[in-house]
């Protein structure tokens, strides 16, 4: 145990957490079950969780199959591939901040559909075909890797949209969303495991592109619940109208 851990354990006297935090009568097992049953009671939450699965499924799938493609087929060194990953994730980090603001102005669904789903479908294909045509050209590969990382960030508004689908059960809706996020770490590699043998890397990128386009269709069903209230007290109906009209 580190010195910092010992200090926190013996010297911190913060009372929060020493007593029950859940409301009286709240049953932990019922709450946990509700985090799953919300997807049955609110099918749009289930759709949102499915979108979350496939929004980053391609990312985790590519981490499995793309190293071999770039090093053995394209001709990159392992070091160059790792630098390419750094470019991808750095672009993603900064784009996360950008698309949070874009989603508030253009609308959560519109941002996710065009800057997330459609852009990811296009950049998935570019991540394969551009290096295949250009060879071990790091600059060309870095551009498409950065664009793919930016497109992944286009799904950022889903963290605000899914709780708005069940405003009386936001915690349960967020749990369903987190379930989808965890499942994506399995779904992506699973697609690679099933498709790599029969279809190769080319088939895998087309599958992931198709899944991203499928999320574009699913996002159309993620309309916020009429009971949803924005943080400033505005109701969901005018909020949705303003977002789709392109007003803040």
C-alpha cells in the first residue's frame, strides 16, 4: 500500500460515506435489477445501449486486427503503428470536447448521425483502403487515423441523450448505457474472431462500416422523453425543437 493510501485511510475524516447514501426503502438488488429491466420497460433505452455497443465496437476490433494489417500488409514498423495509434487517440480526446458543444447546438441526434455514425462508416473504410493504396506513408495513414478518432467522438452526445429517454430513471438508463460501453469491448473483437477467417481484414472493415450505418438508423428512434427537463428548466419539447432548428 502506498503512503498516499495510508494517509487517506487513517487521516481523512470526511463523514460522507459513513452512513447510508441511498434513500430509505431503496433496495440494492431491486435497483440493480432495474438497471437491466429498464431496457425492457423503455425499449428506446435498449436501442441506446445497442448504439453504444457498436459506436466503439470497431475501435476495439481494429485494435485486434489492424496491427497485423499495417505491419505485414502495408509495411509499417511496429513503432510506426504505435505512433499511428497515438495520433488516433489524441485526435479523439480533443474532438470529445468539440462535439459536446456541437451536440448542444446542432442537436444530439443530428450530431451522432452525421459526425458519428456516417463519418465512422466512411473513415473505417478509409483506414483500410488509404494505407493499402499509399503504402507505408505515415502522413497519409495519420490523416485517416485522426479522422477516424474524430468521428468516434461524434457519438459523445449519447451520454446526454440516453438519460433523457427515461427522465424518471436516469441512473438506470446510465447503467444500461455503461453496459453497452462494456459490451463493446467484447463485441468488436468478437466480430474480428468470426469474420477474419472467411472475409479477411477487408470484410471486417465493411462489416464495421455497415454496423455504424445501422446505428445511424437506430439513432432516429432516440427521441427524448416528453417528461425530460433540461438543466435550465426548459421542457423537452422546445429543447428538441431548438436543437433540430440549429439554435442553442
